[in-house]
């Protein structure tokens, strides 16, 4: 994870998670959501796409291997998950 992401997340307070974040979608419509819900959505959305990729690899006759984030993080640190 990039340093700027760590810095952002480590600076959050409980009350920040209730703060409303506004954005404009590709159709030009304004949308708002609590920051905590937006962070939850982002994590869940990533899981959704990992599942899609694993399914597509299986359909193509390949084994996706272990795509769990815990194993990825351990590998990036050069160690094994214990």
C-alpha cells in the first residue's frame, strides 16, 4: 500500500468515518456517501473483482492459485503466512 494511503488511513478518527463525501459520477450526477461506507464499499468491490478474475481463469482451464490478500501481503514481505 502506498505511503499516502497509509498516511490518510492512520490520520482518520472515528468521527471522520461519518463524514459525508461528495463526488460526481460519469453521468455528471452528484452523489454523497459517508466516508466509512465508501471505504467499506472499496474493500468489498475489490473482493468482487478478485472473484470474477478467479472464475474467468477457472473457465479458461487455469488455476488462479491463492488470491487471498493475507497471502499476497506475506509474499510481498518476503515471508510465509504462519
